[in-house]
C-alpha cells in the first residue's frame, strides 16, 4: 500500500475488516478506488490479480518446468521480484495476496529447507536487464507492430538469452523509461489480449522451437510450492 494514501478512509476501513494494518494489504482498485485518485498512473495500478494470473500461466508451463524459462516481475517504484526455478504459486488469490504481503515485508520467501523461492530487491528495469544478461529484449503490446506469436518466438532460435516483456497492467502503454529499453515491440493479435493469454501463446511457440532444437524436457527436478 503506498504510504501517501494509507490514511485514506477506504484503505483504513478495508484493513479494519481484514483485521490487519494498512501496510499489510495490497493496493487493489476493487477496494481502494476512491483512495487511488491521488496516485500517479492510477489507470495502471491496483490490479495484483493480473500478476497472479500471469504467474500462474508462466509457472505451470513445460518450458518453465524444463528450466528453460526465467520469470521476473518488475513492479512500480523500481522493485524486482525474482522467481526460483520450478516454483508453484498458490492458485487461491487470497493465499497469493498473503504471499505478496509477506514478500514485501520480509523481502524473501524461503522453503522449509531454506531454499530461496522468491526474492524482492531494489533496481531499475535497466538494471534487471543487465543482471540477466539479456541479448535481445522484445516487448509485447497492442500498439506494437502486428505479427504472430510464432514469428515473435522465433527470436529464440538464434538468441541464447532472449527477454520477452509483457505488461501486467489493466490499461495504458509501457512507460517511456521502460519502452526505451525495448527492442522491437510486437502485437500478436488484431485486438488487445489479456496478459496471461499473450504469455500462454508466446511460451507455447517457444516450447515448440526448443523441442525442435533437442532440449531435454524430461528433467529430474521437483517443483517447490510456496504458500502464504
């Protein structure tokens, strides 16, 4: 919850109903619409459910389970969430919400064995790209050049470390500070698609390409499930 609106009546009332402090809830437009009017980029904020759907889609794919996909969430105010290999997040949104609150409070989620499953750090979008060594950075947006998921995924054929950037906000375009680091930006449909649909189509096409290249998809690593 942004500090500048934590004292708003809508936020306080919601926290009271949940029996927790205002710092222990996520900004959610469904509950905090009135309070959000004073925030910048209001139209792009307050939808953590979009991130939840996007992560469930990405982390349940064979590509991720093959350890051929790394997943990161870049959040407003330069916060980066790194996702461990073979992680499964809660399908229940209530549990996911509790997990995210815990992550922002403690900056790390660990398994019972002590392995780091999710980690929150400070950093700009540019620093994230540098840290993962992205050789090619491709944006997905309804305002991009019209193409297909198959053609966009084709970049992985000749690029060892390719980064695909999908917006997880309800409306609007990439901020300028993000857009300036994107290479080509593509649209894979004639109309706007929800984030998790874009992710599903893109990952499926990447899987087909990697299987053609002979990537071992059997694997022997077990998944780790994280809960709130």
